[in-house]
């Protein structure tokens, strides 16, 4: 479960954001919609503890996390939050498998090779585990990003514009993959997007 209350952030005195309160329960999907410049990615980065709010509260599993130190926030994020970035961020020198296992390492957990292989099979890239990520198509890289976000069975999955560059068929496939995997591990899924097509497949949403 993730919830926010009276959340605000300022890059400078002339660029301030105030965000609506919301909550997303376990096995629930929430859309956060808004046009460019409305602060969608900022909102996601606050929830991911990549930015520190100027005011308000963030709770994950009923734990208040907005006041954590930088090191404590990094540790909490690695263990409890999975992030699917708009543009994949990989270590290009590593194989696809090692990029997945890196999530375990950063969270201080044992390498879960069986889980990595299971996710790869579920998401349709099992034959690419030994390849470098640069050898994959955009769609394959996106599936690897989803798998990496799931490696530590996080409480919360945050997805930043996961469908914006996809055609209609692949848009639906990606969001359904995210929803299915979220259901399997009992996580909360928050999708930040301007993609209006997702209104047809996700009922719960707020607009910035």
C-alpha cells in the first residue's frame, strides 16, 4: 500500500508543485494522468524517494518514509519499491541476467537466479538472458525493465510512461503484464502517464 498526504515539492520559488492526496492498496492499480509540465515525473520521483518533499507525507505499508535520510531512503527503496523508467537504465557491460540480479545485490539480498529465469519466461525474453541489453529491441528492453522492478517482490511498483511510445496492441500488452505481475506479488501499481488510452483498462485514476 502507498499513500500520500498534502505532498508538495519546489525546484525553485517559481516552480512549485502541490499534489493531490491518494492511496493505492495492495493488488490495486492507480493511474496518475496529466499533460507535460504538470509534475507527473516529479510526483513519481517523490514516491520513489528519489526526491525529498518540501511538505507532506508518504506512507508505504503504513510506514512514514518522507523523513528518511538519504542512505535510509536508498535502502528502503531497494527493498520495497520497483521502478519502471520511461527510458530503460541498464549497465550495458552486464548481461540481461546480471542486470536483473543487480537488483538483488543493491537490496542486500541473495541472487535469485531462479526468479530471474521465471520472470524472463513469464515476460517472454528467456532466450535473451545471456545477451547484452543493447542487443534487445525496445519492447524487449521494456520487459526486462518490468522484470527488474519485480526482482525483490516490492510492495510498490512505480511505472513512468511505460506505454507512451507503443502502438495500441503493445500498449495493452505492457499494461496487462504490469497488472498481472502486480497481482501475483501483491504489490500496489502506480502508473504515471499522459497516455489517455490507459483510461480504458484502469478505473482508478487522478489527474494533475
